[in-house]
């Protein structure tokens, strides 16, 4: 009897498995933790890069000077492999590498920690990991800039924005679109004065009234005042900021997120940053992960080679 009962249970289990298997296919169990959020939201989202590429020709404040790129060379002898001062090559060593002589940590698209001006506040490596992803707000002053190239974001611009789009959420990142970056990478941008800015009153309102995480702008400085009063106030009150942001015309005013990546340079007073806007799936700009080859990445018919005239690697 015992064996008959056991056999019955086995058969019942097998029958249930056959019945449940199609149901599990139609209704798979929810992915654990935040994976379900990725599957439901981020997998189909549109991604827009808000970051300039760093090259030897980009606009840089004349006090710093431009960066320089060159092929990496061996810093010591490795017997049977390479001699000190010899360049690494694909043909001889199986790989190549680059040497970057970066004149400053204030290059291209940046995340400025407050230690840039105020040593008592955090350096780039001391910024918290919670900066990684935030709601993104984009306030457009490009029309005002067309009429007055030295125009700065005013509190009245923020008020009009909120009348149309609602209150700016606490903890968000606010980028100010001026279209200054449309002329990138013309080196003359670094000397163009005045330039579109963000007024001190607007900065105080965003931080003290709306309690944002940080703001960002397209030019390489916050404002064109003689003392850079806005940047000075931010840094000396413990606030970070983004500079040299790009492609803000490709991002919705509200409803997107921004992913924030920056190097963890010990004691760094500035940081090369990468900002990616994560937009709704129906947004007209950007690309979703299903639209491109990601792994493996696509093979190019034009290999990277170092071009001495360009001062960097290019595809030829």
C-alpha cells in the first residue's frame, strides 16, 4: 500500500508540473529585487549621452592649457618582452595603450566637487555613491541667450518653468540649457566672454528653496562675473556642480533620470564626468538597449590608429 501511495504522489506531482509549466511560461516569477524595475522600465528606456569627448583640441581655460595624448611606452625593461622607452604595439606585444597628459582635472564635461574652491569640503573621491542616479530637470534659456548671449538663469525663469511643469523635486539634478555647447569643440569657446550663466539668486533658490542635489550648465564656468560669484558661493557652501554638459536639447524638461559617472581620484579637486539621460521609451531622441549591439560590441572595418596630426587615435 505504501508503494502504491508513493507512486500516486509521484504521478500527481508529474501531472501538476505538466499543468503548471505553461502557466509559468506565461506568467514567470517576478525578477528579484531591482531586476524587475530594470525589466519594466530601464530595458526599454531611451539613453542620451550628455557628455563631450575629451580630445587634445577641446576648449580649455588658457590658464590650464590643452591636454596631450600619445602612445604609451614602457617605463622599465621587462626581459624578453619590452625595453624601457619602447612603444607597445599590437604586432609585437599583442596590445597597445595610451598615455594621457591631462593639464588639469577641469577638462570637458565635469563634476566639480566643492573642494575645487573650498578644501574643507569633499574632494571628488569623497562624494557619496548616492549621486549615481537622480531625477533630471532641464530648464531651457536658449531663447533668452539668442537675444542676449550673456544672459543668466533668473529666479523668474524657474518660476515660469514650475508654472508649466510643476515644482522641481528635492534631490534632483537641474541642468540649464543655453545651447552654448552647439559650437563645441571650437577652442575659441574657452575665451568667449560673456557667456550664458546661472545667476547667484537662481543658485540660492534652487539649493535653499528647492533643495536640489546639484545644478549643471553647458559653459565651463558658472557665470561671467569678475569673481565667479555663483561658483564661489556653491563651493564654499558644500555644493557640487556639473560643467560642460552637452545635448540638453535632446532631453525632455521633466520625466527623465540622469546617471552620473565620475572617477574616484584621491583628493581630486575636479572630475571628468559622464552624464547619461535615461528618458521614457517613447521619447523621440536616444537609443534603447534593444536597438544596438552591446555584447559583443560591433567590429569596425576601420581600426584605431594613432594620428600624429590629430594628436590622438582615430579610425582610418
